[in-house]
C-alpha cells in the first residue's frame, strides 16, 4: 500500500508524506474536558489559535461542541455563534488550514464560508443527512471518525468482538459511501476515534493495530491528547497528562499516523521532530 502524499482540502493540497502533521486544538466551549472555558471568549480563542500556529501547528481544529464522554448536544445556532468569529479570525490571520470540529451541516456550512477548509466530523457524515452535500459543494477536506454510540451514551457499555477489524471495516464502508456520494477520495482522512465508545483495552488495541488503518490508503488522524486513556495508564488528572500524551503521540507516529490532534503543539512538534529523525521520516521543520 502506497503512503498517501497529500490531503486535498478545497483545492489546497496538504503534504502528508513526511513527519506527522500536528493539528492544534482550539476549543470554544464552556465545558471541554481539559480546557473548557479557558478560550470561550472569541478574541482569546483566536489569540490561542495564533499562538498554536506560531508554536508549529500545521492545522487548527476549531470546535464549539464538546464531544467528550457524557457531553450534551449544543444547538446549531449556539455552536455557530461560538465558532464563526474564531474561524473568521484564524482563517484570515493564521496562514494554515483551519478545520471545524462539528457534526452539523449548518455549522460546517457557516464555517466553510468563514474560511475553514476541513470538516472534522466525529460522526463520519452520519449524524446530519445534509453533511455530505455540504462538504461536497465546498470540496472540503473531511475527517471520518469512528464512534460507537453518541457522545451522550458512548461510554455506557462499549462492546466489540475484534475492535481493530470492526473499526477498520466501518471506516472503509464510510469511505466507500462518501465516494459513492461524489466526494473525491483524496479529500478523505480516517480516524479510529480514541475514547469514543471504547474501553481502555479497546483504545490500546486500536493504537497497536494502527497499521490496519494506514493500509486503508488515506491519511490517519489520531487524537489522544489528555484523554482518559492517558489518565488511566498514568494515574494523572487532565492537567498532568502531557508526558503520557507525548508518549502516545510518539507511538502513534512510529506506527504511521499522519496527523496528531493535540493541545500541546510545541511539545508535540519537538517529540515528532526527534522521532521522525530517528525513524527516518523526512522532517520539513527548520
Ligand atoms: C478525536 C477527537 C475529535 N477527540 C477527531 N476529532 C475529541 N477527529 C474531539 C476521554 O476519554 O480523537 N478525533 N474531536 C475529544 N473527545 C474526547 C473523547 C475527549 C474522549 C476526551 C475523551 O477523556
């Protein structure tokens, strides 16, 4: 299987052949699991995003609805009110592609109009029947993520026979469905959804079996920054999970992950620079 070399996002080709890219998280929510409320004010959220860009982020992911376990759904109008000024500000000033983390077509539509070029949909175009048409019209890049259940109920009783096989099979089916609907396969990116309807052992299996996702032929995104899996393995609270998160990021990079979604951009860039040099992945930093 050839390694994909680009990710097509609204006519812009993001190079993904070398070191893993770092996607910086910009939460605009009062209740996010690790930094909720910190950047709830739009100006401060833009400032934070610009800081992540100068820290070396390759992509910024802006989200106005928390999808952590147990989180409640946010109405589209409220989600739009939160993310639009931030996406507008960042798209105009940050110089790197901006992604919107949403399951709603109306939010994606507004975000794309405001300058976003990627839709990160944790429901893989399932939640909103209008989402496929929205991303198709814009030619946006799309992250298809796997989740068992919904954020509200996903941790109740996650259950799999062969978690890696089931998640890979499901992502492959979602990819086929997207292409049949007219999306360019080159716009797609895949994500096994660490922490989304998974027990600790499921998350561990998914990371160990990451090559199965890489073999699907599209870029693979991994988000485990500060998540409870890191907390369980280290015994640390959300604010003390940097070292564990970096170890997970390095492991994912070594197993072929193309994009790492993280809170701590500067530290992850350093970790990725070292691991890339030692494993012979080209690194374009300098
Ligand atoms: C992710 C991701 C995301 N994660 C993509 N988008 C979150 N593509 C939001 C916990 O167990 O991995 N990939 N958007 C955040 N969601 C969670 C899930 C946060 C689980 C925390 C946990 O602590």
